C-alpha cells in the first residue's frame, strides 16, 4: 500500500520538475523557438520505471549488471539529443529576427468600417414642381401733372416724358413732328422757347405767338376766339369750304381727338389739357395713335414697320404725297 502511494507521489514530483524545467528554458532569451520545441520533444520521450523510483525512495537500490545497461545504450543511440547552446543561434548572416510582441487592443479602440449608405429603392410618388419665377414688380405709375408748366426742356425730353406714360416710341413722335411742323418748329429749339409753348394758357397771357406756336386752326388759318390774338390770320385757308376740325399744335391734333382721348389723358393731366401745349399735344397724339393701330405692340420703344405705316395712314387719312413713306423714313433715322 505504501509503495503505491510512493509511486503516485514520485510521478507528480517528476512531472512538476519537468514542466518547470521546460517553462524556464522556453522563456530564456538564449533559447530559440526551434530549440525549445526540440527540448519539448526530448522531455516527452523520456520514460521512467516506477519500480526504480520505489527502490530509490525505499533505499533498496539494486544496481544492474553491465549487460542490463545495453538496452539503454542502444536506446540512446536512436535518440537525437540537441545540445543547448548558451548563445542564440544566428540565422543567416543578418541581424536576429526581432521578437514580435502582441499587445491586446482594447475593444473600445477597434473601429469597424461604417456600413454603406442604403440606396433608397422606392421611387418618389410625386416629383416636386419647380418654383415659379416671380414676376417683376410692376413700376408704379408716375404722379399726375398738376402744374401749368409741363415736363421737358426740349422736344426730345417732352417726347420721352410722353413715352413713360403712354408707351409709344420716341422716334415715332419725332418722325411725325418732323413731317407735320418740322419746317417751322425745329426739334432743336432752345429751352427758353420750349418753356413758353409748353406752359398751359400761353395763348391767353400773350406770352407766345399763336402763329409760331401753332395756336391757330390749320384749315382756316384763323386764331380761335379764346386767344388774345383772336381773329388774326396766320395763313391762308387750306380748305375754305371744308368742315373746320380745329386742328392745332405741333402734331396737328383736332378737337375731336382731344375730346375722344380725354378719358386716357385725365389721370395724367387732371386739371386741364389743350392741344396747343407741346406736352399735351404729344400726349393726345400718343393715345389717339394707339387706338388707331388696334392692338399696339407691348414694346414701348420700337414698333414694326407695318404698324408705323398704319399709324401714318390713319393720322393723315391716306398715304398720298409719300406721307407714310416719309414717316417710316424719319422713324428709322431717329431710331
């Protein structure tokens, strides 16, 4: 019974010694991994006879005869013991391979690749409509003119003021004025003269000459009764037996045209209007011409040639004496 216990104890002791010896040798820096593996194989191949251990602990040691050692010698010839060198074996001619140390990486520092963005597979039910371009703010209308002195220091400026209010090309007004009265009233008249005939009531105060400012009826040549020079004849009658249309002013506007367009000119000239005033005459002509052409172009600065010819024919009554051709010629010249 005691021998059985001794065997167990001796086996545990020997195993402990072998494991401790292998652990120390494998951790020393002088032993390469290959050498440590060879030592492991060597130790694993060593076998002990438990009976000899019992004899050792019981002090009953029997030394074998010389012939009993022969199997051991024979066995030793087949075992390839590797000599442990105190220095590390050099591999090749270069520097020894550095020891690789693996440090554990904290789980918090591990960064995974982000998942790709999922592409939507559903088609939108409705395509958004583009935002409408806002319409430009409408230019507020100019304030009404209440002064007797009308705007403009020359004919070009007067026609520009009319263009702002009645949407008619300035070159068209200049062309009609050249054909109608350009031979007597120049388009480049000085500002002092323009101011006289561009002020309401100049025929009443005597500031201007009715024969110069076209303050007389063109058909009869007679100055009307509301003028300080009433009854005066400025020219011979052109149509002695014709109905007097009371045509006056630089664009030759009749009383009928002045009355017919009053609903359009009243917001601009609320107090008074007269075709003998330069600005008033051009404003009446502008609205009368727009009515004659039917549907006037939306462009306030340029009208097509066919519309200009219609305006010329309606104003003169026909296109005789090259009237329509001359109006278009001067329009293109001033344009």
